[in-house]
């Protein structure tokens, strides 16, 4: 499953990446699955599961951990305040 990942504000700075084309492994279907998978990269990526206030949107709609992701979705991660 192919996703477009986007990272904004301080998260983008911490990870050192603004966007990534990503192939989600079979069996991972929710935003929570995606976050855990990315956090397993270690280092700064662990912030995706340890930051209490991290927000997520799927196709520009706010999403929770149980939100299902589908092929072609855009998934964005950002802190609650992204600036102007």
C-alpha cells in the first residue's frame, strides 16, 4: 500500500524530512499501526509514539489512531500549533 507521508513544523525539523513516499507493509492498516512502524526506525522517529500532543490527518481530515489508511492516502503528522 502506497502512502504519501508529510511532516510539519517542529516535527519536520526533528526528523529532517518534510515528505516521504512510503510503502506500508501488509497487515498494518491504521494510523496507530503506521505510527508504531515509523517509530521502530529509532532515534527521533520514536517521537511519533511518545509525543502526547502529536496530531494526524488523513487526506486533510483529522484522524485518530483507529483511522484506517488506504492505498494512495496522504497522512500528515504535526504538533498542535504549526505557526503561520
